[in-house]
C-alpha cells in the first residue's frame, strides 16, 4: 500500500510540508529500533472529523516511552493537540494518524540516556488493512513459526518500533504461504495476538481474548470491542487461548485500529464459521461507534475542531 502524501507533518512543535519532513541518516532510533509509536484513526462524523480514542492512544504512547525510560518532551495534552492540528491541516474527513517519539540525531551507541527525543505526527488515508476481501470473505490465518517476543526479551506492552521486526517476520511468512495474516504464539505456546491486531475467539459461547500477560498489546480496539460486547450482553473474558481453542472456535475475529474488526474464516486451513453472529453485530456496532453514531460511545470520538 503506497503512502498517499498529505499536506503537512507535525515535527517537534511545527507543521512542516510533507516533502520537508526529513531526518538525518544517523538518527539513533533508525539504527536501534528504539522509537515508540501509535496508530490512530480519524473518522468522519456529522460534526466533522473526530479522532477515535485519541487521548487513550496518547496515554499509551507515554506508557510505551516509560517502559523504555524515554522522556517525551511534551505533555499528553500537547500531543493530543498536535494530532488534531495535523488532521485539521490535512483537510481530510478521515485518515490514519501516526505519532512517533524517537531518539534523534547526536548520539550513537546503546546508551539511550543522553539522547534527545524527537516527536512527530503524520496522517494519511489508509484503506482496508487486511485486504479488500477481508470485509466480505474474512481472513485466512496461519499460526506463525515465529514465537511472540517474551516479556523478558522485548516488553510487549510498549509499542516499540523494534518490536515490529517480530511482526514483520511473521507477516511475510504468512503472506508467502498464501495466508492473509499470522497468529503468534508466545514462548509458552499460548496464543498472544496477530502481527498488528488482537484476536478474539468464541468458545462455548464465551468471547475470549488473550491478556497482556500472554504477550498481547493492550489494544484500544480490543477494549472498545469488550465494552461493546458486554453492552450487548455477551460473556467476555480476558484469558489464555491455545491453538486447539482456535481450530474448534465457534467464531473468530481480529481487531485493531488499522484492521478495525475483521472476521476470520480459517486457521491453518481449519474452517471457522464466518462471519459469526457475534462478529457481525460487533463489527457493525464498532463501525457506527467510531463515526459517532452511537450515543453511549460518543465520548470516544474526539473532535478535531474542539
Ligand atoms: N497488537 C499489535 C501488535 C498491534 O500492532 C496493534 C495495532 C494491536 C494489537 C491493536 O491495537 P489497537 O490499535 O490499540 O487496537 N497495530 C497498529 C499498527 C499497524 C501497522 O501496520 O502499523 C494499528 O492498527 O494501527
């Protein structure tokens, strides 16, 4: 998916033209994978563009930085405003928003403590993340031969750029084998998540999704889905899942900011009923919620013009 350029990118406090948003080749985080980032979506609502759960995403960015002992030289409010300014400047009704905090130019070597921290926010239009067929047919999943990074190797609660080497290895392996996406098991053999989404499986009528302790990122979409599911009276649990649970699941979906809610049609060629009834209800409600069409979730939509 080639990036579609927009007008401006916020860099360290100023909006600069898209083509001028450049950094030095010796930028520390490029060499060591030590940036922290977020992926957020802005949606068109009847009151203008609104960024979905923006404050929650920026708070997670600060938690990611805290784990790395990185000091972001801005406040949560500053970066909330920066995201709104960037989306407003793009003039787009909806888009994907990418804040990143990283160690900049000036130091080399693995000690990050003397490094300066730079921050930027870009936005651009980003369509269906798991392919154009994902919404109509569901996605084909493969259990990855790559284990999810362990808590004592690379902390999965920190959305660190370097963590995504693990995801990319799994993604490419799955695509080359003819699947749409990979499911990653942790080093204990339990399901953690996918390369860029959390996973939900229904077993005996209960919606189950692996917790942080299983090596999953604490997804904001995962949290929204749990709220929506509970509000619909579904039984939802954060719990460990095994590979067998997936093969015999009654229904399954993956979710994330980019992927939204995507039904799963098979895991390692074992078919899963798709889209399952709960999946359909949750995907439709999520699509309305992000666009400010559900009263009880309106506070999740943070308007760019406010
Ligand atoms: N797990 C991982 C590993 C992950 O990257 C994401 C988001 C999630 C779970 C879901 O988190 P949330 O977006 O808060 O519901 N992945 C982002 C990056 C995708 C990319 O390719 O880059 C995203 O969806 O924006």
